[in-house]
C-alpha cells in the first residue's frame, strides 16, 4: 500500500492534519491502535469538549521554546475552528470567558472531523498498530499490523502519556529518539493533587466543597504561577481548575500557597468585624466568606471557635496567614491516570514551526501534544492540536 501521507494517531491533531492534506489533494491514511477515533475529544470538557479558547495567545503555552507555537497559532485562529463548528451546525456555549464548549456533546466534534476526513477522501484505519517506522529513500516505510505501508511522509500525532487506558502511549517519543531527536522530560499536568494522611482526611471530609481561590506554587522561597479559579476538595486531595492549572508549575517537594478569600483583606475585615460585631463567633464570620462546611472545618483545624472580641491583634495576623496564605505541601499528583496533558515531549529545536517537519528529514513530522508544547486549562490544548494539524497539513 502506498500513500502520500500516513498520520499515526486519529486524535485531534492527526484528524485535523489529515483532512487538511486530503483537501489539498493528498492520498492520506490515518492509523490508530484504538478502536475509536478521538477518544480524548470524547472525554474532554466533561463530555462537552472545550474545543477552543477565543483568547488564545502563545503566552497560554509552556514549552522549552516559547516562540515555537507562534506561527501556527497565528495562522489558524480560534475563529477558524468556530467557523468549522458553525458550518456543521454544532451548537456551542461560552461557559467561562473565551472557553467554548459543545452545547450538547463532544461526539459532535469527532463526528465533524470524521465527516470532513471522509469528504476529503481520507482513509482511517483503527485497531491498527505500527511496529516500526523507517526511512525509505525520499519517503518512509511503516511496518503495521495490516502489513507494510509506504508513504511520502509520516506525521506523528500520537499525543502524550496521559490516560493510558484511552490509548496513550510513548510511541511518538520512541520514533523521535529513533531519528535522533531529543525528548524533554515529561510530567503529568492539569492534574489533581494528592495529600498526606492528616490533610487527606480533612480533604476527604470536605469532598465536594468548592470555593474560588488564588493559588501560587512556592519553591525555594519564590512564587511560581498564579491562578484565580475554583478549588475543589476531593476524597484524595485538591482538585478544581485552580489546582489543575497550578499543577503545571508544581514539582515534588513544592508547596502551594492558597488565598482562600482572594476578594477579602482579612486583617482589616476581621478588625472591622471585631469592632462592629464583637459577640459574633469567628466561624460565623468565616462562613460569610467561605462555604459553611469549609468555615466550620477551618475553625476545627485550628481548634478555635472564639467570639470576635476574643481575638487579639496577633491572632488577627495568624488568621491572615491561615486564610490568605494557606501553605500546604501536596504528597504528589494523581499522575498519568487522570492528568489532562503531558508537559514536555519532543524537543522543538530540530522541527520547523511552519511545516512541523524534522530538519534534514522533511518526510517526518510531529504535531499536537507529542511535542514539547502544552497549554493551560481552558481549550488551549485543542487549539494547539487544530493549529499544528492545519499548518502541517497545508505543507504536505
Ligand atoms: P490525542 O491524544 O488526542 O490523540 C493521539 C492519538 O494517537 C490517540 O487516538 C491514540 O489512540 C493514538 N495513539 C497513541 N499511541 C499510538 C500508537 N502507538 N499507535 C497508533 N496510535 C496511537 N483540551 C482542551 O483543549 N479542552 C478540553 O476540554 C480538554 N479536556 C480534556 C479532558 C481529559 C480527561 C483529557 C485527558 C484531556 C483533555 N484535554 C482538553 C487535552 C486534549 O485532549 C489533548 O491535548 C489533545 O487531545 C491532544 O491532541 P493530539 O491529537 O495531540 O493527541
């Protein structure tokens, strides 16, 4: 079998690249070892797929080479994907500023991509594994469970390591290493934190409670990253958008510094409350600013349920620390099992940011999450998958 292009990975980036190359007249085959295309799209955004973020800029991405993503993101913008979604009459909603989700189901995005692939004449081979990729003159040769396939170009769109049960594998990194490319250290990101025994038990008691916080990561006395979003207590530890976001900065041993009341100046608000309502319980005041279960729990953690009048100035300061700069050292993260993305990946130094071709080997390309380009939470990772897929597909 011979194709102009073989794409390994029928995920977001691979399908987008395939349909773009197909419309450009290339004979394209997409191979995936999974039994369904776009499994991560299907499970994304709680089944509704946060398919883009209208405010996407290169600053929303982590990479050893922060300039690498600029070109593709500039050429294929969120408006372009929205236009595609609208052409397929898929209803969508803006859940948070800029974050667009399907109003109905993520299945519609996968169906849209497969329909476009079909219209573009792309063939999709599922349940097909690739055992070897090798150079073959000016082209490439793949050994697969369906036999030998020759291709003018191979596009590696295998994604990252998160959620192995959904088909994730390190195969893209293996191919990169085989052809002499570096792979930067990979880490699970956009992932909940786990806690040690005492804090784990406390989080467990509060499972389901959420509140808006501001969070930093602390390492060597310095703050890294800052997000103001909801925190969610879970049976295992801490989750919610604020925790998923800051996990991209977190390394083992780091502390989190959490402002539980980012909208309140705690010492002056407490001092005013002590002056105006001295007989009120501290926990009653806390529950004006925090969910009641959390307010009660915090009172118990610090063994205090005094009236406001009983608080000394020194105690006001202690409460400032507890509420505005609560420090906690996670035991770890939930890891690849639940991480939404992989930080790190194929080093972009030897890859063209315009065509995604490997320097000196233009018949081999890498796109999407397999590369060392990782977005923040909020639709950026899909925008990267679409943009890198289109840029590569147009150049094939
Ligand atoms: P992707 O992982 O989509 O596709 C890779 C494909 O390669 C898979 O189909 C896989 O089976 C295949 N493959 C792997 N190894 C192979 C091998 N050896 N042989 C053949 N095929 C192989 N992002 C976002 O922007 N908005 C959101 O709402 C969410 N939500 C979300 C929820 C959850 C639970 C997860 C896990 C992730 C998200 N993401 C997200 C992240 C987003 O899903 C991710 O960044 C993109 O799917 C990456 O697209 P790729 O095409 O690069 O990889």
